[in-house]
C-alpha cells in the first residue's frame, strides 16, 4: 500500500512559490500545451458543477504530462459572496497522483496556487503581447486576483503608474494596504482605463465593465474574470475590434462569456501553433487568461 500523501498547505505553499520560478515553468507548460502533443500535455476542458443554492460553482481540472510524469487535478470552487464573509471567493485544492499506480502523492492548498498561476499567465501574455513602452497599468477589481496581478506585473515590468478601480470603491482601501507599491485609486472604470497601455479585468461582474470606446489602440487587455459562459466583463465593441488570444481555444469557446456572447470573429489556429503569433495590427489585444496554454491567430 502506498504511503500517505504529503499535505502542503497555506503558509508552506506561500514559502515555496516564487514568481521568478513559476513564470518560466508556466511559459514552458503553455508552449507544451500549444504543441498539441498528447505526450506533453493532455488537458481536457474542465467539468463544472453549479452550486446554485450557494451562488457558486465547482470546477474539476485534470492534467496529465506523460513526458514529465505529472498527473494532477485541481478542484476549485468559486462563490459570488455578498454575505460579508471574510472567506476568499475561491477555494481550491490541487491533488498530485502517481501516474503509474494512481495513488495520491500530495494534496496542496490551491488557493494561492490559483492566485499566482492566473496572474503569472496574464503577465506572460503581457510580456509577449503588450507594447514594449507600456507605462500605465489599469486593474479593474480589487480582490484576490487584483492583488496577485499587481504583484507579478510590478515585479516583471516597470510601469510609471498603476491605477485600480472597483465598483462602489469596494475593497480599494484594503487593496492599497496590501500591496507594497504606489497605486492610484480611480472613481470610475473609464478614468482607470483611459490611456492605459495594459488593462487587467479581474472582477466577478456579469455585465461589461470595460468598453471599447475607452480603450486606446494597441492596448493589451488581460481578461480574467468572466469565466462562465453567461458572464461578461468586456463589451461587444471591444470584442469585435480586438484580436483575441486564448490560452485554450476549447476553454474560451465553452466558458468565456465574452467570447461566446459577443459573437467575436473566430480565427483558425495558425499553421505552427507552437509559435505564439504576436505581431498586432488591430486596435486592442485580448488575452483570455484561463487555465491552459494559448492558441494563436492565423
Ligand atoms: N480565468 C481564470 O483562470 C480565473 C478566473 N477567476 C475569476 O476572476 C474573478 C476575480 O476573482 P477573485 O479576485 O478571486 O474574486 P474576489 O471576490 O476576490 O474579487 C472580485 C472583485 O470584483 C469586484 N466586483 C464584484 N462585482 C462587481 C461588479 N458588478 N462590477 C465591478 N466589480 C465588481 C469586487 O469588488 C472585487 O474587487 C472571478 O470572476 C473569478 O471567477 C479567478 C481565478 C482564475
Ligand atoms: O480556473 C480557476 O482556477 C478558477 N476559475 C474561476 C475561479 C477559479
């Protein structure tokens, strides 16, 4: 019988995860996923279960990397809490298995992993797609993802200004206390994003908060929050003007309300999908920062 799994929880995860190690590993994994080689990565679209009574959903997200000998799955629950609870909206657990025998080798607290992984993938998208002279970063939302995005974007890039906005100013004070650098708190989403070079949307709203008419040509948008087929963060104008990059085409077409409901034009994958096409001609660029590697434009 296999021994009991290692349990790596809370502070221990915090002590182990560093963006400077996470970012190159994720870049490598995204590249492997883009190669579509099943010996590199098998990652089917996630299975979701609505938790209607509790205003949430559970997602089951399995992955197998045969060449690396990694078999794992994440269980994630996300809640739209309006009850004043201090618990994070996201609860997640990552389970690592031995691919040969199927026994569980480790159980990890996935909350910080989710926060840091998601933000790191957005930052990778910015590294590849944003204009190199980018000076202004705008973050819409002030929750857990907003903070991790602030941390990794300011660690990897040198912005002259970081602006933040959240509906009704919710969480702005806590956000400013929690991050270690300067922030401009804006009174409207429009004020935050006008003239911004990079925009991160990490709200849990279901209607658009970012409108194409506010977004400057060439801006890079990392659209993270609308990860259910009936949720939106971006309006149709922006969706139609932008070149849309998705980490997973299948995921975007199944789960991204912005893609599904806007009827955004779908392009064929490029002929060599392992190369991320990043020469932009369109007014804005979007990255659907979900949970798998990107496909790229034709
Ligand atoms: N694409 C991905 O891989 C991931 C996506 N997410 C999604 O990102 C979003 C943010 O996640 P967390 O930061 O963990 O949530 P959170 O609950 O910590 O923060 C949500 C933020 O959205 C703001 N907000 C809520 N309703 C709003 C509205 N109507 N208009 C504008 N702002 C509003 C809140 O004030 C708060 O600042 C969620 O929708 C979550 O499902 C989270 C993790 C991974
Ligand atoms: O992919 C993920 O980890 C999540 N999506 C929505 C909440 C968390």
